[in-house]
């Protein structure tokens, strides 16, 4: 099938120049979607620039100064998976050919030019999930802003007794760690960083990879995807598919086709901050993008978030590691930075009670004004940091930051960014003192 279309597309472009000229002359209006309307609805493919906090002033609190930091950071913007790459190079090429064969496609001249030039010939299956240049920039810039906020805590000279950095056994977290180090110390110093041996199944950075019960009961459980699948029958998603069919004039597009177009729209838009959004975004409106975003929110809610209690309970090793870093007399380092993946961050956020809706999120909750929005809580380069402050005549405090913004966790004072360390430890005592990971993860016979 693929070879058929590889042969057919150039022929179309040769045989239909008059149609192409006519389409350019009578082109439709350009999409009126604003860039921010696209970038803030791309779920876990949202580029970090869309949600970053560019206020890099130091958080100052009377009588207190920062002394330690523990942070866990998702890798930056990457390439798609092998499955998406291969599917796009076949199915989207077919859709591209059909659009270009139309005498009057719903594309303005610039969009038509974009579509003609569109190709994924530069991406091979072997390039799957590799960090891209935008991902490097995200981590460099994040490090620079964090250093400006905490200059005494994050000096620009590397000291292995002060800094501890670790990544998983993947190219995207390795390159993210190196990019972050570049932002702190400069490019010429990054080869001096001491990293421990990376692990595919790291007990702190990727704890869920070691949990056979979670894999069986949640990750491989067909019921986990029930709400995400069911949403495709809801009016909002049906309207989204109908809109794309109408704009493309391809009435036989399937929901899977629309999902693929959304995914490619997301990746291509994330990759390039200085170019227009992907041409595939042009076929959506805000309502359609919001529906596709919600479908992914449902998937991640039930697979990596609050859907099953087990999912967020198994984040306890990471929480325990955090307390070991900020609440022991002789810590391993004053500044700990981990570079990991979406699944880790989402489970940790759920463990902490961040972005928790009053009731479980279902396929009927599209208009609910939900807190669980992966575009905001799990973009590329998502970060979660715990900063210890030592205070005069007061016990130590902790500033919790998510996406570079102060977060007031449940059980902590809601009128103060700083949470007493003893309160935080009491709130998550089970995570430290009763984290029986092996018992939690023992698969049922």
C-alpha cells in the first residue's frame, strides 16, 4: 500500500498543475487559530514554552533562605514513537495527496504551500523518541531561570559534592540532563558532570517499570481505556471529527485519522517555535482541539493519574527519596536533579494531590472545568521541585514548585507558599515509613 502512494503522489503533482494554480488563485481564508490556542491544547506534546513561568525573580521570604533543592524533570520535546512515525509516513501521505488533488481545497495560499512541502522523509523509525533541538532549549532555559531564582543554591561552578544529577537509560533524558547542565554551568563544562549508571527500570525515576501488579491491573487492563474510548461517541468528539471532515472535504476520514492529524499537529508545532504551527493544525478549530485534548486527558487520568489508587500509591519511593534529600542532617547533595518521563511526573502529582478533581474524571465530563489538564500539568520539560528553606527562629519550610510556580499542597497552609517541613513529612508519612513497594506491586495469582 505504501509503495503505491509513493509512486502516485509525484504523478499527481505533475498531472494537476492547473488545479494547483486554480486552488492558489481561489484559495480559502487562512485558519484564524492563534498560536497559543493550538499550543495550549496539545496534551503531553505541549511545548514547555506555552506554559513556562518567565518571571525569574528570586522567591524571598522574611527570615528564611534556600539551602537544598530536589527536583524531578520530564525530558524536553522529542520525536514521536516508531508507530506514529510509520503511520504518518503512510496514512498522512495518502491524505496529503487527496487534499492536493482537490480543485479548491480549504487552504489559503500559504497553507497550500505548506501542505505541498510537507514531508517526514527526514524522520526514520530509528529516530523515535529522540530529543530534538527545541527540547534542548527547553532544559537550558529552565536551568537558567532556576539559577536566577536560587543563585546561592545553584552556583555556576559544578561541584560533585553539591550537585547530584541522574537520568534514565534513554537518549532523551541523557540529552535533557546535559542541556540542563549547560544552562547551569555552560556548554564547555558539561563533560565534567558525574552521573550514576542509568537504569531502564530505575526504582526512583521509573518506579512503575518495576511494579508487575500495576502493569497487569492498570497498564494492560482494557478497562483502563474505557473512558477515553467512550468519549469518541460523545457529541464533542463527534463534532470534532465532523469539523475535520468538513474542512478537508474528505468525508470518509476516520476518528483514527483525525487523532493522527492531531498528533502530528502537536509534534510539529512543538518542534518549531519560530515557524508557523504545523499545517495539520489548520484543519481544527478550538473546539476540536479541546475535544482531542480531553480524550488524551482521560487516557492519562486513568493510566497514570487518579483513576486507580495503586497508580499513585506506587510513587512512594520517589517521595521518600525527596525527603531523604531535604530532611536529613547529611544529605547526598544540596541540589538533586532527576530527568525522567511523563509517567513518573503524573503519578507523583497524583500522589501529592495536585490537580485533583472532586470526583473521578469520566467521558461525560468534557464541560466540567476540570483541574486535570495534561497540557498544563505534563507538558514537555514538566518539572516538580521541593526547595528547603532554613529560617531564623522557625523550623525549616518547604517551597513546592510545579512548572516553576509555587504550589500549596493539600494539608499545608493555603495562605502561605512555604509549608513547614514537619507538616509536609506528617502529611506524607505513609510514603516514607510505610512504602512497602514490593507488597504493593505483588501481582495477584
